[in-house]
C-alpha cells in the first residue's frame, strides 16, 4: 500500500491505493478479472448515486498496449520490400494511364495510405478458397483498387498488358476496370464497393447471412471472416453506419471493419476541428462493437513509456485532426516546436531525437506490427463484431505530390522529380533514366520477394480476390405445383399479391428447391398476407425466441426460431436489399444456389435503394425482387409518397434485370418458372423484378399457347372481332390496368360496335430491348432481309391505332411507340399520387375504363372512322371534364 508521506494529500494516497490494487489484480489474475471487478464497482457506484464519467471513448492511444502485442510472425524486412514494390506499381499504373489518356483518372492516395493495412491482411489473415475454413470475404475499398491490381500483377494473376491498360477496358487486350466490378471482371472481383457506403452495409448483412445459412443447416459452421475496408470520410454515408447495431445485436464475430482513418475526405479534413477516431469509437462502442484503435506506431512506444507525467497522453488527446494533418506535411522542426514544445515534459521526451527522426514517427496504420496485433485480436474476438480504427496519412509516400495534402485524392500525375522521390523513399530498384516513364516493376520469379509472396498466399489457401461463377444447378419443381394458377379462380376475386404469396408457399414446400428459398421482407409481411408463413416456416432469429409472443394462441403467431427460413428484416429496405444480394450471390461465394424472394413496397425499391439494386446487377446477383402494391392507383388512401408509378421506368436502366408487370396469377407463375430455369439451371447472370398488386379481381384461366408471349413481353389476351374479321383498334393493358382494358373492350363492342384486340403487356422493358436489338442488327446487316421487332410482329398487318393504358408513367410505354404499326396513344400516371380510392385515382390520372374508351373513340375519329359527335357524347356520358388540367401539373 502507498505510504502516507509528508506533503502527500489524503486524496493522493487514496487514489494511489486504488490504482495499486487494480494493478495487483491485473498482474495476478489477468485483465478479464479486473474488468469484472470494475463492472461490479461501477454498478455499486450507481446504486450509491455516484455520477460516473462517460466511457464511450477511451484515451487517444493504441487499444493494445505494447506489453500485450504479439510477436510478428513474418519477415518484416521482406514484407516491407514487397509493399514498396506494390506501392510503386499501384502509383505507376495510374500515372502511366493518365500520360497515355489525359483525364482517364484513377486514385493513388487511398492505397498509399492503406498499403500496410492490406498487406498485413494478404500475408497473414485473408484466407483463400483452398483454406480448410473456406475463403474469407473481403470488401475492398473501391478507391484502393490500383494496389490490389498491383499485388495480383506480382502474383502473376494479371498480365502486364492488362495493368498497363488500367481503366482502358476496350483496348486489346482489355485493361482492368476502374473499381471492383464483378460484372466486368467476373473471375476476380466479388463485391462492388466504390459507391461509398454500400460495402459496409452489404458486408454486415452478408456476415449475418452466413449465420443464417449455418442456422438453417445449409452450411457447416466455420471460422470464415467478412472483412470490410472503408475510409473515415465514407462513414458519413448513412448506409455505412446505419446497420451497425444489427451486427452487434446478432453477435457477428465473423465481421471485421477496418476503417482507414487518414483524416481526409475527398476535398479536405474529415473532422478538421474534431477527432474522427474518437467519434467513431463512441459510435461503435455505443452500438456494442469491439473497438481496436491503432493510432501510434512502434516509434512512439518509448515516448509513451517515458511519459510518467501524462503530458504526452494529454497532448495527443487535445489536438484535433486538422492539426495532425498539418504535421503530415510539415518538417520535423515544426512538429518539435508545435507538438512537443508546449511543455517542458514534452520537450524532454524528444530531446535525444533529431528533427528527421521526429518527422519519421509513424502513424499506427503504417506499422505492420501494430496492424498485425489489431487483426489478430479481431479474428480471435468472440461474441461481437470488431472495428479497427487505424490512423494513417493520405497519400503516404507521395511527398510533395500530395502526401497529407487536401489535393491528395485528385492527384493523378507525378512529375519526374516526384517520381524519383517516391522511388527513393521506398527503395524501388529502378534507374533514373527510366523513372520518368513510370514503368511497372516485377522482380524475377525466383526472387525472395516473389517466392515469399506465393508462399504466404499458399499457406492461406490461394489467391484473393478470386471469384467463382455459376456452379451447382437446381432441380426445378414439378410444373404441376403451379396448376391451380393456370386454372384461374373462377368467380372468386383474388389479388396478384395473394396469388404470389400462395406460389411462394408452394415452392417453399417443394422437395427439390424448398430449402433453398430465402423469403425476405422489410417488416411488411402482414401487409402482403405473408403472416401465414410465420408458423409454417419460422422467422430467423439467431438466438431464438426469448419471449412468449402476444399472439401465441393465434394460428398465425409471430414465430421466431434459430432455423427459421423467413428473414423479416425490420424497417429497412437497404438492409433487406443487402440480404438479397448476399443470398443472390451465394452460388458464387458459398457454392449454395439460394433463391431469394424479396417482397417490398414497390415505391421503396428502385426509387429508394436503386444504388443497391444497381450493385446487385454488378454482383451478378440472382433472385426475385417482388414489388408489392405496385402502380400509381392500386394503393388507395396512401397518397403521394407511397404510390408507385416509376419503378418500371427505373428498371429500364439496369442491364441484367428482367422486369415484369403481370396482371394475372398465371402470368406470375410462368415468369417465376422462367426465372428459375434461366438463373438456376441455365446459369444466366440475370435477376427479376415482378410487380404485384392488392387489387382484387377475377383471375382467369391461362389461354392456350401464351407462355412465350408472357416472357417476351406481350400476347393477345382476347379479341371481339368476328371470326376472320378485322379489329379497329388494339388495346394494350398492363398489370392493374389490364382489367380496366378488358372492360373497355366490352363497352367498345357492345355500345359502339367497335371490335378490338386486347393485349396483355407483361414487360415494356422486354419489348424495348428486343426492338432496339433488332434495329441494331438491321443497321449492321444492310444486305440481309430486314427483321421485325417482336412488338411489330404482334401488331403487324393492321393499320389501326393502339391505345396503351398502364399504371406507370407514360414514358414506359412510349419507349416502344416507334415500332407500333398504326401509331400509339398512351395513357399513364404522370404526376404525384393522391390519397383516394382506386376508381377516383384512375379517373384523376385518366387511365381507367372510361378513359380508354374515349381515347379509342377519339383516335378513330381523328382517322375518320368515328364521328366526332360520338366522342363528344362519350365524354359527356362518362363525366369527363375536358378542361381540367392534366394530372402531371396538379
């Protein structure tokens, strides 16, 4: 115990006794025992009304003290040489690309700051596909791709010609893509990450999906890790941090975030007047993560050890990030004066160091020993996800070309002197006369560097990143399971949503693919009538149901279970989409062809999380996106924010998405069958968007021979022409508006004697893609017989108008107007929605039965086939106000 010496206050004696007691417990029984005692003390202090200081962040020092730092297992000198070569090649490929094609872009500074973070992982942690545990899943930071390519070049996995054609993918041979894009480099990249914020959220839900696969018995539990690399500035994106509480709640100890805290965004400091590492620590600790800070390199260890007064700890705590950035660009003498010159105690710490030595004091993220210690602690931690906050310098090694400067992110070129300085700093063995050309450098295959590189990857299970394509096929369900949908519902009114949920239940029970189905819903299962699935298949909950549900006595009670099949995600479309991507790419990442069905409010799909849908396409994702309550007029009462008239227009832009707006149950059944065949038997890298509605109407039996038309985009549903007679108009209907179109056909025939054909247009996107493809073929084959697009084939031989009515913006149907013989009139739902009933909404947007009738009569009148007074009479009969402004301006 501390002795009560003269001049020492009672408070000091008490404080010292407490500290000595703590040290004694740590030395004798370990840190865990001390932590338990401190928890008890804290709890008792609260009971006694003692106000305790906030502990959301810890002092601005490394989490792992030097005495707990493990021995580094690799050859530090050799690894440093390898890292130097990769740094040079990463920089050189960007500089060379911009010399050859001005403005081609690329990034040098991100990888320059993160090189050590990646290389420690590559040499000691990132497991490849041949590892007994399987491959780790690494979400590489998008802007760091040059460094990943540079390593693959040294490994012999990417040819020099491809590297030299960086960002020139249309060259011969094609170069490498700008960022991680599985669509463009399907054997290399697995995860598209450069749309900032998407990598973090997708990695979280992927880590959880692995636990889901294990819980359901689809894969054996293993120790695979999901690594997500991101920048500190990237954490401002809502998707980056929006789901971190889920990771903690689910106990995802297979997830590791590595945040490269180089203290700079794209244009300047992340938190110039704050401390982003401390802020992020508070956020992650508060969410329940294990936080490991790597702030100071080994050069700082002796200084902290000599800091008996605590002056150094106080100094590092009080400084803000903007000043740390300043130190990165200033001289050692400036740092001595501004940082250490604030007190005699600090000056004394560096008295024996030269200005050059002070300048070279490393940040923790550039010290492999510190990074290794953090990674080892992360992979061994249990029960929580881990985030590593590593301080680095943006553009590290670039010197006057941008090291630590606000311009670092935009820097694409280095002059001769800057290239020589970079070469010299990292001891790259290139002579002066070639440096200006920024040549790539690769040692001999038998060099120590290359041999070490291969040896380390072999020990970890092979190369990474490395992607496998389509592997195992499924056995399709018997066609008979869809028979009831082909037969119709008679006089019973049923919504397509109800029909779809019934289909989903059937495929979930199928002996061939049932176990592979992954139903995903963002807390709207009851809205879509999916609550019937709760009890049958269970809602996945990693730790089971620890409470008795309030509806336990009901038939459809809320059943959570560790092997539940339904993923009821809560109120998060972004999280649900991330799960969809994880499930839809499991064929590649896990060798398991899981089949996701993500059911959501259509308005909150492409519009709300379109960036993630685009990432799904880039990922070569498979599965079914099902937009419920689709269309502008099918969701009565909800109004402007919820009524979808846009999603199919957005879907037009996604190259590998097949988008359908079916009206009838049998159409949905045919589309799902087609999707299963294409994606999971033929191996096509496509995914499907299908819209369904909660509008109840009679579901007819499937006419004979329409399957091909359903898939290709349209087919003739009904005709009122006499046998062998001609129609006077084509009526094109889609989705919820097809029943209105069918009723308009009846009125036109019975009240006006006008025969028409009704066409069900299941996909304007399919019609459009086919038409422009045919146009291109015709353009490039002038000497061949001209081909006709499918939509033209369907409507050919009839010089009659086509009236298209749909529950989406007119642009969707107008996309095929130029190929419609006889011209096309489009009725659509341009404008904001309203809170109203369906009939009133369809009247407001002018897409209902009456509007179709009047539009048909009007177009026939314009062509002289109907008298104008007939049109006027119809307008009056149906109560249409011809002077009311169109919906788009109201």
